[in-house]
């Protein structure tokens, strides 16, 4: 039973290792915070969609 705390900490760490934080929104000290890892809902600009990788352009896929 001496190893019970160690085993429980290891199991808890493995359990949380599979979790992923995908969206955070809130306010801290009067500053609005919004963070997301969902690429479809991201507000960042990734271009206008006209980029074509060189290998695909040579194959005529773009």
C-alpha cells in the first residue's frame, strides 16, 4: 500500500495525457482572451487559397 499514491499519480497522468484543449475563452484582469486550435473556426488569415505546392502544379492538379 506504500506505492498507492505513486500508482494513482501515474494513472492520473496517463488519463490526462489523452486530453486536448481546443478552445479557451474568458477574461483575465480586464483583458479578453480567446484561443482556439480548431483550424476551421480560427480567425487568422491563411491566404486566399491560390497556393499550389510545386509538385502538384507540375502534375496539373491545381
